[in-house]
């Protein structure tokens, strides 16, 4: 059966996607042989070249490498080689994506690569990440529901694993049912969160998306006393450790050798400057909730001095004293 010549551009594009990249190209003869295997009829060389020219005209970045024989490869891909491998690694190492979903996603992503690279990297993701949770098979479905509900102001009926309880040596989740009024979906510290008001409560809460067991849309109006359009959820929640609450201005003197680590934690909205009388130290200020400031101080306590707010500094000192007291108490019992 003679193939429809209109299919040739698609077949040639598929061959270039499957078998070429910047390191590996194919000649017109190789394309000709592969088309012959598919159709059972050998197209002429001019047909190959004319269709490659047509694909280029349509915007596909097909590079010609000149030599004894012209060779071609596809440079313009939906995702680059580096992007695919980096995203695959993020999926494989992310605990909030189940092993089952990870395998599906990685297989799809590697499909963007030519065959020789696909097989080369598939073995990297062959073994399961044993630390992945058994839950989260509905993660992506729920994620899209939350985005949809936040954008269109749709109330939700949910079952949420709110806290984990230690029973002997086993972990058990406590589940609660809520009616939520979603405001936004954001990511912070390697997790994705739904920011939403809980029916019957005045303040909004943050909910890890991987902890939802069920999500259903409700035909229920949103509360009328809150302006959703002007709610800046990134300002509220994208602080160092994802704690909510009133934003306070924290000021520190820090040792210079932790600058890189601190800059990554507090982000670009923070203010830094090197102390003119001591180049080994720098000044730092950023806005965050009370719990964020306390946890930051605790994390870097050996190398930072908290200047203000005064009451948080006093609370941190009291916490440190309590930790030392407990440690001495347990040591004396031994």
C-alpha cells in the first residue's frame, strides 16, 4: 500500500525526536531506511530533504551538519535534556509523590528524550525510593481541584490527615473532616500547601496537599467578610519555615561563613550588609512570623545574635535555659 505523502513530515519529525540530539545525528539515507521499514516503500532522497525543509519552515529547529554526507538532528524540543533529567530527579526524590505516581511521571518525561538517552537514564530510577509515603496517589488530582476551587471560589468538603500519632513504634494519622474556603495553592520547603479558611473559624490555615484523603466540591457560598481578591498568600506564607501569623521585623548579627546558607533560607526580600568594623560579620533583617524567627534563631544559634524583637529574644533565652535544665535533669537520673 502506497503511503500518503502527507504523513512523511510527521514521520520524519518523529524519527528526529526518537533518534537524534546535538551529540547524535542521522543522514537522509538513515531516515530513508527507517521510513522504508515503516511503510514498506522507499521514498526518494529528494522527498526526505523537501520535508525537512518544510518542517524547518514551520518552525522546527532542525540542524544540518555538513560533511561527506549531510546529517540532521532536532535541537528544538518541548523540554531540554537537562530539564528532563532534573525534573525526573526531583520527582524520584520527592516524598510527597507516591512511588506509583513517580514511575508514571518519570516514564512520561523520559519519553521527551531520544531512545539512546532514555535507556541510559531509566536505570537511575529503577529502584523505588523507600522513604516515599504509601499515600499520595491522589496528589495531582487533588492539586488541580484546589487550583480550580481557589480560582473560582468553590467551597470544599475534605478529609485531612491533620496530625500523626505515635502508638508504640507505629505511626497513625488522625483524620478530620472540614469545610474549607480555599484561597491559594503555594509551594514552600519542598511541600505544596493549600491556604484556606476553615468553616467556623476566624483565621486561615495551611494544609499540606499530600495529606488529603478526599476532596469534594460543595455548592456553598464563600463568607462575605473577606476580600479574596487582595489576599497576598505569598507574603503571608512564603517565609523561611512556612509558619503563618503577624509579620515581625527581625534583626541579627551573623558570622560571615554562614552567609550562603542564610541567604538561601530567608530569600531575596531580606536586607544584608557587611559590618564596616568587622568584615567577618554581617547584619541581617527580614520579616517573618514569630515562630519563623524563633526557629531560624534556633537553627543558626551558634553563629547569630538576635537583636530584636526584644520579647522574642527573651523567649529564646528562656527556651534555651529550659532545654539545658531538662538535659541536666535527665543526666542526673542516669
